C-alpha cells in the first residue's frame, strides 16, 4: 500500500482530522520506528509484528558472478520483520 492510499483510508475513517494532521501522524510513527532501529533497538507492535536487526558478517571471499573476481563485502546490518500470529492468521484466512 502506498503512503497516499494509507492517508486516504485514514481520512475516510477519521473525517475530523485534516490531511496535514494525518501526514504528521504517519511521519511521527515511521520516524519513531526508524530512529529506534538506528539505535539498535528491536520494535514490537502487538497484533502486527516485530522488527529486529540482524548483523551480517563481512565476507572476504565473495565473488562477482559476472567477472568471477573476488570482492570484499563489509559487515552490515539487516532489518527483519516477523509477523505476529494474529496477522498471519488474518492473512492466511
């Protein structure tokens, strides 16, 4: 779902809020998630799921498949999302 469509759905459910207020709420929500992940914290929203960070090790012997040359891949962090049981149940109905 695109951000624009999310704003339209929230506006339909909450007609007393104007569009700039809804955009501000969405920005605050996503900024909070982003800042927490930058700090290395895991995030859990009951009924939705959990975001967690996973460190991927550096790799000295990775190969470029096009040229078959060895390349160095530095250590990095990956964000993983795990859906809650409730969300999985809703999706799989």
